[in-house]
């Protein structure tokens, strides 16, 4: 059996799937060193879309963004949330370091209304970060958002259902989030610049919850611990 010939030295215009991308713009630090090491640019992409594909809710998915949002809230501009699934719990967000006076919540119903609100936020040049919760988003709407964010210097973070992983997307980064063991958040990198990821990342994004879940407890026990968590752990009420 013949093997494919090697290109040596590698041609500068040829990219191979196993290559590491080195010319990626610097990202915004996530606040989690292990995740930063796994992301090209060392953090959340700016001027681009990041999709957070969630298997349900309430296991720390929003807490993954808190360090970045905390840093953004100390700059001039708004942090915009479009169509969050519940009312934000401001004391918990404040305890996480977010300047809540910089937080702007936009309620929108249909996919069209949410897309319009996200585009207006991006095009306003008045935001430091934009976060949206979307279901049933089509490719045309995603492309409109992609064009809008490319003209900015902010991150666009979209929470979508895990089922959306089967559909194509212009997002430069796609993460699947799920409940891990002992109160951790399990992250699978489905898409990133450069070579594919080769494993899951488990992060403790809410230390108080991890301490409340003893080693050896099942995921069902972890769910009960989340439901009984303190008010300080509730990011949305």
C-alpha cells in the first residue's frame, strides 16, 4: 500500500488538518487557564461568533462566561443580553464581579426579533460584549449576525440547543456544554480554528457547588445539589 508523499519543506500556502494555527488574533481570556490553552488565540474570539450548545440548563453554562463578562463590564459600554431564559439574579452577578449597571437586558420573542436585536446591539458600537439565547435559528439569520459581528471588536456569544450541533454554522468556535461529575462543567470543542480537539475539558466554574457535591455522587445527586444550591450560586432566578 502506497503512502501519500510528504511535502517537505511544507509549502507556506498549504494548511494541513493537524497543523496548529499560529496567526489567530488574540482572544479575550476566559478566566480558565485550561480552556484558554485549548482555544486558538488564547481566549474567546472577538469579531466573531461563539456558539455554546447546551444540553438543558442549570448546570453552570452561564458561569463559564462570567470572568470575561466581569472584565468587559469595567470598560465603557454595555453588556447586552438578548432573550435570556429567566430574569437575571443581579446579586449573584454582582458577587461574580460584574458591574450590573452596565448590563442591558433585551426581551425578544421570535427568532426574527432576537436576530434584529442582536444586530442592533452589534451595529451600535456601544457594546463590549453581546450574548443571545436562540432556538430555531436558520443559516440565513446566522449569516446576518456573522456579517454584523465581523465589523466590530466584541465577542458574540450565542446559547443554542445541543441539537443544533448537527447543522452547519458560520461560528468560528462551537462548544458543547453538559453537566460533568462532582459539579463540574463538561466542555467538548466541536469546532475551532486549526486542528480538531482530542478530548473533553471539565471545569469547576462554580466552586461552591463542586464542594457541595461529594466524590462518588451520581449525576442525579449532582442535580439535586444544584437545585438546593445557595442563592449566591443562582445566576438567573
